[in-house]
C-alpha cells in the first residue's frame, strides 16, 4: 500500500518543535528545520501550497490556531491519507483538550504522545474513533488501569526491542545524565539577533543559552527486567502539567519507545523493559537563564604598529564544589601572527597556526575562580585585519557530577522475576555543546 507519514510534528508559530513523533525513521528528523524558511519564502512569493518540498522530502501541513501540524514523508506518500490523518489529529486533540493551541500542547505532552501512537502505527493511521480512544486513554491520560492485564504479546508485540533468554554473569546498569550547553554570546551590532535573553555584562549579550539533555543507558541484565527510574520532582510536572513554581520547564521531551507513557503521566514513574546494551532513554531541551558556566572576556591592545597583545580573562560561574575538567579555550588570531609569547596564571597555551588560533588548556578549573592569560605576538600587516569581523572564541569543557538543570536520579529499581541483585551506576556530566563568545 501507499506509504504514509514518516514523522509528525507540532510546531509553534516560530517553527519551534513542541512535539514530534518519528514513525518510520526514513526521513532525518532535522529536516523539519527547513519547513519554516520554505513556508515564509513561498508566502512572500504568493505560491504557498499545502505541500512543500525540500530535496526528497515532502512537508504536508495545516495551521490550527497558533500551531502548525506538519507530516514529513518521502516522495511516494499517499497525500490524501496524510491530510485526513492531520485533520483527524486536530479533531481528536480538540475533543481532549477543549482548545487545541500551544499551551494545551505544553501541558499535555505525555497524553499527546500516547494519542499519536494510538492514531498511527509505523506511519499508517489506526483506530481514529475518538470514542474508542477516549475509553482506552481516560481524560487524565491514565491508560486502562496500571496493573490491569496487558494484552498478550502476540497482539501488541509488546517488547519487540528485547529478545528472550538474555543472560549475564554480572547484572549491571549504567545510567549517564549528559547535558550539553549551547551558548552564543555576541554584540548587538555584530550579530543581528532580535532576541536577547539576559544582559550579562558590558562585554556581550547572551543571545542563546540552552541545555540539551540526554539520559543514556548501558544495560547488562539477564531475562526480562522491569526498570523504574525516579527523577526529582523539580524537573517533572504535577498532574496538571503546570509544574510547581520552582520546577524546571523541560521542552521537547522525547522518550525511547520502551517507556510506558501512561505510567509516567499517572505517577511520574519512568517505567520500562529496556533494550539490551546501549540506548538513549530520554532527551530534553531547556532554555536557561543561569549565568554562562564559563565566561570569557578579552581585551586586545595594539602596542606599536606591529606588536599586538591579547588579554583573556576566564571565569567559572558555577558552584565551588564542582570542577570543570579539560577546559580548552580557542582564541582566533590573525593568520599572519608570528613569534607569539604567552604568560598565564594557570594551564598551558599553544599556538596552532594551521587553525589561526591559540588554545589555552586548563586541566582542572574549579568553580568560582578567575584566571588570566596574556599573549603577545607580531603582526606584519596591521591594515589587513578587521576586514571581516573576528570569529568567536569557543570553549570546550566537561563538568562531572553536575547538571545545570538540577535533574537528579532519585532511584533506579530493577525488578526481574528470578529476583537477582543488580547494581545501578549513575553519573552526571555537563559538557559544552556549541559554546561561542564573540568579543569586541
């Protein structure tokens, strides 16, 4: 039969993904980033149509209130099927949430994932009678009753991601919470950005500050274990989905298919039968207003017409009890810099002429510290510089036992009918993502 949607997205008016469900995995999930630019371009040309294309990918879309519903597919999808599905989604969601708009999506994302799974199976529309769905997933999103007998595996292929009869001599689970920090600091004039979150210092504006989090697991367990993971409440939501005032608003939360979403919605337990080996259990995004973890300021002085000095200050703005490891500060310098000399209070500095940069490396950088580095070098052709604006300074780092979001694993229970003892190991790591500071 004709193929259906590869993935379905709900976007806000700016094109930011609020919800996405990948059904087939045959279209790269990042393709959706092309949707908004194409839509705006076609709108300006006056050639907007309900099907937009980018390369070999089609976007079929409808707009509802302040949302876009977008389905992606390869060229050969059955268009009428996909559109009838999108309209069905609007109808079912509207019956559930009274008003289908951005806020109801944010408040009910767990139920929405459930509904999307019920409405569509591997990209083919399923039971879309909202009355049947309503019985299956009650209004608060409690699917059936926890503890009610599950349908036999033959019907649902309940655990397609794990085979029977796995055996290990030593039963262990490793769980890593890894948060990557994306930071962009620039000068209003050098970067034309319309939004500035927080004014941090005279030396630059934070234009973007977000965390991309991931919980990765490596599972070496025998049999068919059931795992239950409890995260601190601060991060998850109370039953209305609103969260306590101190809660952190995670966005774009995605779970691995093994997670029982109904349990999560019910009592915030993340419960699942894990695949064997390594997999990503969940991922999330979070806009932060915390001070940038490592802040860099730079002053550049021309001494004579042919000598130049860079003064770089690096400041760690996280708590004293944490330490950033293997910090690397990459500072761009003009291509024709020569005979550099360095002085630093800590770490080591090397010149990497092939990348036109100096790299200041600090093995261990505790919280609440400030370090200085000076670099002197000759610059044969002063007039050649400042033509095309300097590239930004970028920073690499890793902070173990630390998360910016404050997410914490409260418990990880491992239950298996043979009753073996298993050891859970949990680590937290914060690292740089795309971390750039533009200096004056």
